[in-house]
């Protein structure tokens, strides 16, 4: 994401609070903010004007993943709580300029989205090496749907959504990693997990990992098997033998969220490690 000079100036006014559309940030607060996103500045004698510091800081991260990250932070609805300012006018102020650069800031399900005009999400990185991406957003959205069903008393539906989430994540991982992946999913969640488990090197039988970790990995097998069997026993297509309670649905949904994030993060870790190994192999040729 890269912004024009006019957009940088507009965004700078929102960050500093100088346009009276957003909360005011003092010099030390501005330094603290940008340091969270990769800067290493200090506040003291010789510090420039607040607006000048903000604009220079934005120029230094323009075109990097830190820019949409700081935009998402600044326009987080929680930043406007307990202040006299409303979020919408601030967003409108920058979006009028951002539009000429092909971007916009929007709120979806209470979360800030920085995206291009075509609607595609802009990837960005958060402080301390964390990442935010479409996969994790998808997981959060699906879990929210499951949690809403729990609040509505639809415990069957919550468990069904949780299983569908896991199936979707695992199927996407399989297709991305394995060029010989089955073209169609046959609905056998346990077999799907075993294939993904092998692709991600998560098999508990590995000889190079400690026993406690083997036990944890074996437990993941049990989670998948349990969710698959539980859904089958609730299905109208089978002889219904189980009616879930609220605390059972909560357990399944939370387990699915943990599993989905773990599998996706493992896939990302494996990809980064493989990339580094390729670089090393090329270097030593």
C-alpha cells in the first residue's frame, strides 16, 4: 500500500488530532505510537513539530506493511471511545483522499479493514512480529457465527459451523501444499486431517520431538475425531443419538478455533522455513 503526499498529510492530521476530527495525541504519545510499528524514536529537546514528525514517520513506512497496520490501529473504534469525536467523519476525511490512491478504510463486523477500491483486503503486519491476514479474519468471522448460534440456543448449528470451519481450513491447506490433493472432498474429516497432518509434519510418531509434544499432537487427533463423530451423531441423516448442551457447544467451538489457527500458523511457519532453506541452498551452490 502506497499513499500520495496529499493522503499522507490528511492521514497525519487524523493521527495527530490536529483536524479536530480525532483524539489529540501529544508528542510523547505520537512517538510511542510509531515505535510500536517499527520506529525507534525518542521525545526530547529538538523534537520537531508534531505534524512534521507524523508526516515524516508516515513517509518512512509508505509502501510497507506497517502503513496499513498503523491505519488500522488509528481507526480502531476503541480509539474514539470516551472522546468527543466520532469515527465516521474521520474516516470520511481520509477516504476522500485515499480514493485517488485506490484505497479506503472501512469497518466490517467491528473491525477495521484497509482495502483497495475493488474490495480486496490489504495485508499488513502488526507489532512484535504478529500478522493479520485473510485466513485469520475468516476464522474469527466463522467463530463469531458459531458463538452467535450459541447465544441463540442453536447448539447443533454452532457445532456444525465449527466442523465446517475446520474442514474448510484443512482443505485449503491441502490444496495449497499438495499438487496431488484429491479433487473432491469426500466428507471424511478424520482422513482429511491425517493427510494435512502429514503435509504439515505434525505426526506424533516422529522420533525427533519430545514425549510431551507427542502427547499434545496425539490429542489433536482426538479433537478431530471427536468433532467428526459428534457431528455425525447429531446429523438428521443418521439416527440421532445426541443432543448437545451449551457447554458442549462452547467446548467444540473453542477447540475448533484453536485448531484452525494452529494449523494455519503451522502452514505459514513451514512455508517460511522452506523459503529460508531454499535461500541457503542457493547461497552454497
